[in-house]
C-alpha cells in the first residue's frame, strides 16, 4: 500500500492519449461568479456580489443602461464571502456582511481564516454609499436589515438584536434582550416596529418590539414552533408559520411520516391569532424542504402566498383573507400547475406578482434547466419569461416595476446578471460580459447531453453526459455525484458557487479525454416529491446508492467507454456515495476521489436512540442503529479494493473532519491504495479560490494517473 500526503503539482497532463483540446483548470475557473442579486424597492438600482478569481466585491448598476460598476475594493483571495446584500429603499446605501461561511450547518457566523492570518478577520456588517466611497464596518454581526426609513440597520449579534446608524455615525447598541436565539428580523412597513423569532429549544415565539418603553409583544405564544413572520402592508397584522414542537411519544424511526404545518394570522394590537390554512395530512403535505421552505408572503389584495409540496411538486399557492371556513377546509388556489418545481421566489414591489425560477418551458429538456416565470397572486396565469437552451435564476423586479433582473448562463457562457424589460419585448441584456477574462475557454467547452436510464426498481434517473471531442477507441469515464442531497445538476453552469466549481471540473475532465456523467440520483430535487423524499434513503437504507451503481453499469455499456476504466468522485453527500461505490462495487469503479464525505451515519447520531434521557425509547431503536450502520461506507471496508484519494478541509462546518480521519485509518489497516489531501483552515465550500483549484486540480491529476496511464490500469480483483 502506498500512502502519500498529496501535493498539488500542476494540472495539465500531456499525453498521446489526450486528443481533444485541453485547457487549464485555472482558466476554466477564471470566470466571475455573481451572487446576492438584489434591487432597491424604489427606482431602478440593483446590486450583486461578484467573485473574480477569489476576489469578492459588491457591484451596482442602474437603469436604463445598467452599466456595471465595482463599488468595493477587496483585491485579495482571502476567503471572505459577501452575504445579506441589500439596498436602502431610497437607493442611497448598500449594506452587506463580509466574512463567515453562510452555507454551513454550524458556526456560520464565526470567522473564516484560510490565509492563516494571526488575527482572523471578523464577520462584520458593512455599509457603503451607492454613489461610491469607502466601505465602513458598522459592527461585528450578521443578518442585517435596513429600516424603511433608510436611517438604521438592525442585525444579529450574540443571538440578540442590535441596531446601528446606516452611515456608522455612532456605535452599535443592543436594541433589546430576550431569552433564546433571535432570528428572522422584519421591519414593519413604516419602520416603527420590528418582528422577530425567539428560538427557545423545543419551541419558538414570534415577537414584536416597538420601543424601549413598550414591552415586547408575543403573538399567540403556544407549545409549538412559530416562524417566518410577515407584515401586512398596513402593519396591523402578521402572518406566520406554525410547526410542531419537539416531544410526544416515540414511534418507529424507519418510517416516513407527515410533518405538520399551518399558516396563522395574528393581530398585532391584541396579539391574538387564528389559523388560516392547514397543510394536508399526507407525506407530500409535510413542511417543504426546498429553497426558501414555505416562501411565505403577504401579497396584494389581502392574499397570503406560499409554497407547498402537497400536490407532489413544490408549487405556489394563494389564500384570500376573510374566509369563514375552518382552516382544514380552506382550499388554497394553485397558481403554478404542472410537473415542475418553483425556486428563488420573489414578490414584486407592488405585491401583485411573484417571479421565480422553475425547471419548465417549451423544451422537453427544460426539466434539467432553470427559466424565469412570473404569475399573478390572484389567478393561475403563469408566464415563462425566458426560454431556450440557457439557464436563468434568482429573479427580482426593480422598484419602478419596469425591469426583471436575474442571473443567466448557458452550457458554455458562465453566469452573469441580466435584465429583461417588462414594458417592451426587447431581448435579454447581459450585464458585465466584458468582465469574463479573455482566456476563459468558452469556445472549448462541450454541451452536456441529457441522458436517462432506469434504476433496478424502475425509477427513471436523469444525468448530464460530457463527451470529449474526437478521438478513436474507448475512453476512460468518470461519474460525478452531487452533494446536498437536495440538489439538481443542470444542462449548463449551476446557480450555486459550489456546483459551478463542479461544472468547471467536469468540463475540464472532458477536455482531458474523459467521458463524464453527472448523476441526479433520488433524494435530489427537480423530479417531484417521491423522488425527493424516497423510502429507505440515507441512514434508513441508502436506497439512493442503487442509482449510482446503475449509473456505473449504464456508463460501462456505452460504446465509447472502456468499462475497466470508470472512476467516480463527489463532495459531501457525493463523497458519501463515492465511498459507498468504492466499498461495495470496486469491480465497477476502478478509482475514486472522496471529497469531505460522510462515512459513518452512526457517529454522534445514535446515542440518543439507544440511551435517551428518558425512560421511553423508540420501539425499533436498535434496528434503526443497525440500518444506519449498514447504510454507511465504513460497514463495507472489507470489500473495498479500488484506490482512492480522500480530500477534506479541517475547518469544515458541514461534515466533521473526523469522518475522513476515521475512514483513512480503516483504509490504511485494510491496505487499500490511498492518497490524501488536507486543506488547512478552509471550510466545506473552499472559500479561498486557490484552494478550490488545488482540490479540483488534484481530482484531475489523480484520474489521469489512475485511469489514463496504461501502467496504472489494473484488472478488477475477483
């Protein structure tokens, strides 16, 4: 067995076997990636964050020309992300957070320090004039919201609410103190009050703060979890979501069951509330787990809009206020019928429309794309605003109602902001196309093909096939497995920065002569509730692995693929499934790269099942623990023979670094050919661009050595 501490040694492997036009991973990753797109509630001003080769800055533009202008001046690849970007209603100020890791499962508000500074940069609330000037640190803190009065910013610090003048004229101060963890801040329309959620362990309350002289008002407190408060336009009422609190008798741990939720409306003056609508008591009627969850909004005309999965797809619904029927009998109006999902949902400034991205359109391939759709809040009259072979997401409408702004990409062109006129039929206009570097290999990128195949139980699985251009004979192949798992890989650049990295990597691998298949396995989104929430999945049986094995068998049967040279890689949940593939089916998968994967579902998860802090325990607790172990790659190390590269960052806040430490030790003992790469002080999301290049460069180099060099190719062991 050979074990090495992997050192990144450059990317391009020059070989007679590489017949297609190659490009460096650095050039493939040179594109600017936009996030945090937002618009002022008045006028035509928009803002977004651009990551340009690791340098993250705020950009702004204004109609009618929407010429991009860089507002901040951060010129280092230092891993400090920009989040919570917003524009004051009067368009004069930009507020944002710099630092942290806001895609994490824990410690998202703590500093990130992949540059090893002796004094790590703090996570801070920042402001800068829209017209230009120096960005000013207002305070340490997170989750800022600007008052409608344009003068004050409220934010979270040490789990409590603080405020600070938007221009930083004075120090921040604690607005009030309450028990629990405060979140979900929302200013009233006139800026005189603030609603929030106080999380208190097994329950949570919606509260309203008025001023220091007025006690906090709790809206219909109960033995439940209340959240997502939304003000009525006149500021007299609040809509919110109520879900079940923890507790009750213990039931089977291996059975899917309905997760109840309902919509309530409360009177701010009396603090009384009543149930407006109750979700159907079905599996599909459970609390939604797609982007934005319930996406609750208080729309025009006294209507409450929301997202629910209860017809089998994550769709938008509307309910008029004032109905006298019992909540369980109220029929919500389905606004978006069809076999597709709604994501990135935004209410228009006049509250009369909702705009969103959806995997629908006139082309049958659109189920694996995203396009922008709008629908009025009072009738099912949706309109697909963008179409074609591109992808569009994160829509918003400018404050003057004249322009739809979104992010746009194609299979070749990397994502950019774009504008679509709502008052004329002019074509979509890109913003910042000149910022794409000249060496970005747009013309050398392949167009991935949609493919489908059947899993053993008959489920249709979608994938995207990246095929190298030209070349004789059978080629080595690689399966890419996304993480999440509620994700969907698309027929073009992805809307997530993490998966845009993967898309660039897959394109780079194709340029090196590999056939690459990205697999959308069950547990992912985009194909309906039963696909997203299947039986016996995850720690309850890992049924999703049969889709990955089926993908390997499908790929091996393709005429252009050498079945003895199929690799597999993925990150996070994709790392878990990569490890499962290598452990259970080394005969199919000749080599793999496991990036920060979960390897043992029983670690830190079953202690409370077997010995809970109560007399009662679940009737099948021991069986559930056994199934969790049998759903883990570590249970199959004895049959793992294929070589593997394991990669993990040791400030990972999504998957414990110890998951990889444990697996490495097991593989060393087993004698599995093993290489490792540790990224010191970076997180799950490779906050430092040079680290992302190091990781995906290591992936390419490993597969070239293991699957393309003839001396490295060995027959599968019987």
